[in-house]
C-alpha cells in the first residue's frame, strides 16, 4: 500500500538521507502547503512543515488547526503531498508523539525513509549564454565529484551539460551543496543547486546529458548573481 502511494505518476524515489533532509528543510523554509491523509483512506487535512528535528528522527507539522490530530495515533501511516519549486513531492511516514515541539497543537511524524519526487515535465528558463566557457564544479553529499559545462543560466536556474556525467549519477531531486560556478575571468560563486530535470540528447559527436537545476535558495542566488546576470 505504501509503495502504491509513492508510485502514482512518473517520479524519482529519493532514498539518500541527505537528499531527504534537504527536501524537508526546503519545505520548511518555503512554508509550503501540504496535504496529509491516513494511508488506506480518509479525508485529507491541510498542513505545513514547521520544524525538522533530526536528533529525534521526527519532523513537526501544523496539521492540527481543526483538532484533527486527536484522530491520529502514534504508528498510524500517513501520506503527505506537497510541492517544491513547482515539482511534486510525496512521502509516507508514521505519526509520532509530539515530545519536542513548543506548539501544543502541532503534530509530529517520523522522518521518512524515502521521498517520491515528481519532476517538471519541462525545464523552462529564460537564460543567457555565458560569453566565456564556464563550468560548475560540484560534489554530491556522498562525496562524488562532478564537473559540468554551463550551457545557460538565469536568475532562477542553470542549464548544465556533460558527455561524461550520466543521468544516473545525478538523479532528479539531487542536491549539490556549495557548487562552484567558475566564470573564468569574471570570478567564482558558491550556490546550492537542485537537479529538477534531466534528459539525454543525441548529438553528432555522441550523447550529451542535459541537467536543469534550480538554486536551492533563490533569494540568496539572485543576490550573488546580481552583478553577473541580466536575466
């Protein structure tokens, strides 16, 4: 039943703990609206994620405004649906005891072990191509290093290409923390990137893999890129 919930629609299943933490913290930071329902049926309840407590292996969500929390017992399986930068996210976890939250009406749930990420069907951006050849040097949270060519970039995201980095190496939903945008003579910038779209394109010289990325912290990225972008 849990697997069926996660497999509704074309999605990527994120199982890396660092990627899961990143998704949850971004849902918290963006104050994103979510829906919650008991797995197996029941009415959906509006909620939002208000805190991530890694030390307690739980997160806190505010889904008890109408008193519905009394109907959920520790161990009950719950399905959460939401959106992050326009892409859908869904995960199943169990209700937990609220022993750390200062909000008496808030509900607690165990950290999920996986998150289904429903990517954009298209990666749409209005970007500019760099005058000089630029690259992104990035490292996954698991330590793997990557160097990708910058095809175009805007104030919201960046398009990367590589003939050597496979789609499997950077699945949709992956976060690249502290990626280095090397603008050659213009300098370098550090930004956190999230892969939101990927595809392989047959070119005359072979297959080129395309990766569409959004900045994890859009406001910070805009401020950092302000002097380098006109988009």
